[in-house]
C-alpha cells in the first residue's frame, strides 16, 4: 500500500475531512485513500496530552505547510515537506518527528516510518505515549525486526494496562505465539492474479460458482480530468472477473454494474446465497456528500436487489448513521446474519466487527458487537464467514506486522480462540480481505507486500496439506522479577519430577529459552540460575500436541535485604509450618533456598533466626514448638552448605509476638492463625 493505505484503511473507512459543499472530486486522492473511519481517532487523547504537545509551533514555513497537509490527512505530501525541513535542521521537536513518522506509517511505508520513529525513540524516549510505541513496534515488524518489536510491545502493554493486573504472563504468551507464527511451515501456495494493476485492487468476493467481484481504482475518469499532481489514484469501483477453474487466476475484468458504481467509492461486496441481493460499502451521499458536525464524510452499507437480471438502485441500511461509519459487509452462508465493521458507539477499539440478524420482513435487529474475544482496542475489519468459521483482518491480535488474517471457529456456545492463519498469506505488511471456499480450500486475499504490481494486489491461494507432528516443548522467557527486564545468559535447567537434570540451556539476548522434543504427559521442573540472583523454579506438565509456556523470573539477591523498624532483615515470603509441626514444607524450602543464595553471595553475612507460633496450645508448649521450628530452619540452611557459625542463634518465641488479634480471646480462622506461624531472619553482620 505504498500510496493507498489503500485498500484497507481507505475503505476501512474513508473518513473524508472536507469543507462543507466541497465536492469530493476536488480533493487530492491521498486524502481519500489514506483514511479509514478510525484515522480521526488515531491521534488519541493520550497523544494530545503529551507534555511535548505544548511546544511552540515551528516558525519554519516548510513545517507550517507540512502541518497543514498532515491536518488534512494528505500524508504523502506532508512527509515530503517534513523531509525537506529536517534536512535543513536536524534538531526538531517531538511533534515534528512524530508527524513525519506518522505520515509514512499511514501510507504504510514501514521502512521510512521506522527510520523516523527510531529517531523519535532515541531522542524523546521519555515523552513517547502508548500509541507511539504501538506504531513504532509495528514498523519494526514491518521491517522484520521482531526481537525489538517484542520488547516495545511489552512497554506498550504496560502503558495501556498500567492500572490493571500484571501483563508479563500475557506478554510472554504473545511473544511465544509470534515466534511460533514466524517459524511455522508455510501453509499456503500463493500466486498473484492477472487482473492486478498499478493501482489498488482488493476485497475479492465469490459471485456464483465461477466469478469474483472485487474493488479497484484502475479506471475512473474523475481525476483524469483534473490537473492535480496527486491524480495517480482514481476512485474505487466494483469489477467482476471470470475464475480459471484450474489455476484460480482472474482475467478480463469488466465493471460490475452501472447502477452500483458511482462517481464516489464502492468496495467490499457480499451476496446472498441465491445471488439476488447484494450489500456493499459506499461513501455517504445523496446527490452530494453528507458530513457529520466535524465535516467528516463517513461510509455506509448499501443494499441492492436484482430484478429481471439487473441490479436496482441501492438503498442504505437502517443502522447506518451520518455520525459514524459502517462497512465491509459479510453474509453468513444461510443469509440470516450480516456481519460488518463499524466505529459506532459501543466499539471496543478503532473499528470493531458487529453482526445483525437479517429478518424476514427485510429489517434488521440491533447491531451486536462480537466482543473482546474477537475485537481489540485496535482495528478489526474485512470479515468473511463460512458455515463454522469467521475470518477477518486485524492489527490488534498477535501477528507478523500491519494487518494479519485470522480465523475463529464458532459453535452454539460462541467463538473459539482467534488463530493467525499463518504464512505466506500473512506477511510483515498488510494482508486482508481473505475469502475461502472450504470445499476445495481455495480462495483469495489482498496484500500490499513487496513484489506486487501495484499499491494493493489480489492473490489466489490453495491451502497445503501439512502433516502435523506431535511433539511437546517447554519454552519461555526469563525476566527480572521487579523491573520485568529480559535476562540474557541465565542458565535454565530442565529436571524430571525426581529432580534429575535432563537438559540445560542458556537464555538468548531476549531472555528466551526452549526445550524441544519432550515426552508428553510427564511432569517437568524448570529451574533458573544466574550469579547475583536467587533461583526460581516452576513445576509444569506438558501435554502432547501443546507447548507449555513459562514466565520464569529471577530477583536480585540484594533486593531480599530490607530494613524494617530499623532492623535489617532477609525478606522472603512467609516461612510457614503446619499446625503442631516443625518440619520444613516444600514451599518453605523454596523460600529458604533464596536465603541460602543471599548468604552465599555475601560470605561475611551472619544472621539470627526467630520463630513464632499461633496462640493455640499452652504458652510453654508453643515456646518449645517454635524453638524446634527455628532450629529446623537453621538445620536446613546448614544442610545447603552454609557454615553453622554464620547463624548466631535460632530461638523460638512461641506466641509472644503475634501479628494479629488472634490471642485466644477472639474467634479466628485457620488462615488467620497460620499467619502467626512464621520464622524471621535478622541480619547481624554483612
């Protein structure tokens, strides 16, 4: 999509910001083609609130002109002027660097967008917003720099979800999923088709058994009659082409219908099962373009029926609005459900997929959002449905870059997990408008990948029969517990359930590790180790045909040394004991192992141990029991190689130092009593 963010974001919602009564034909095509219904939302409130947004505007006439183009969404022209300005003066503001990066990003020139986002990151890292990180990460994917893209997506996720639960586990899952997508064998045989032009060709749809209808900007006289330097992208019309049954090629396309094609944009069509009714996307107009209060011309879904073999004048659907866009219609195989894309109120992200019931009287139910299992805070678009699957494109789910194609099976219970369809349908550019005939596993999609003939091209595909190999693996990422930083060169050991070491690997620069070719249905222990950090381990069970994913953490040993009430202590999770017992539990052993690691790291350290009980039982017995617990903790530490002289004392205090009100005078739960059964480790010498 070099010039036309073309076929996706363009018709993903061409929000045309134009002055009232200004004919669309007078607008540069880059304004039309580079905008989707969410572009007006792309510069989020977070961006607008950036502290650098308060900078005084540059006095440079070049910058002022570039800004005016940018505000009109003429991104190609804006980028050209920003480039000229930046050649003259290298030290420009956050706002200028962001806008030149955004200009290339919205035109999907990922190489140039990456170049300027990289300058922005290196110059104004502390001022970058979550949206800046998201775009920067996508340009990294778009240029094949997946390792750094993962790290930046972690930052983005933390910024977006800073007030919710920790995101590290989901980050890990996403990164491993991305690695799996990258390294999976190609699942499709992909070929270009003959109807592609130097312009934008996209959004194919089956029409009967032997034809495909698609959108193209290859042949419109609107701009050819006007003297603009931007006249290389005329308006979109619908075309129909015959399908070569053997090769799936598309040739000899002709315009679809004079009643349907207008002087404005038409694209993204779907047909009823009998091919007598069609729905498609078009600019909102009646004689002239209609705009909302902000001057934005939205998209609407239109319907046409065939009468005596000819398509009638199209009418708009009842749930359209002048205040938001609807588009990308897709009918279910029985014609009873109409899926579509919109940024209407109630959307989760920039554009969501909705569905309505097509009722027998020709009306529609209220639109229903497909929910967070499908929709994300970013873009979902181009739905296509079969008997049991939904296919769509998104830049919010884990993918290779730009828009990727996904599938989600559905049953009476709802949609199942979203799955990336894989390479080579998906690339590090934008891949979208995927359709498939599941009877023969053949279909079409569009992409702006390198090597195409034009801005967006249509490709045919045939799904390959890939033999699935049953194997189990354990993979994960080692991070520092507090900061979340990746831990390169950490040792990761794989042990069996009897703690016998089976394998050992060193983590990569991004902290990742993998153990492959493991037996399924077995219990394994994963343990990490790195000098200066305490050991953490997790027990997991791998299952055949699945990959176990771990978020393994290390913590700096020195962070276990704390001062509480003026007393220096070794801080761990509580060392608990069972009621009326003094033996070391497994969970207590893991905490004591951390203390052993710290004392090994600090060979001059001397400690004393204090152990405590709850109030149940007599005071004399409790003091005796706590003393046994203190000495059990001491003996365990000594058994791990710490010299006995470094533990000055191990004394039990019974119930003398309770941590709560459970002194026998009030009713307490078992958990409240257990809170008082503990050991503390006080540092006497470092």
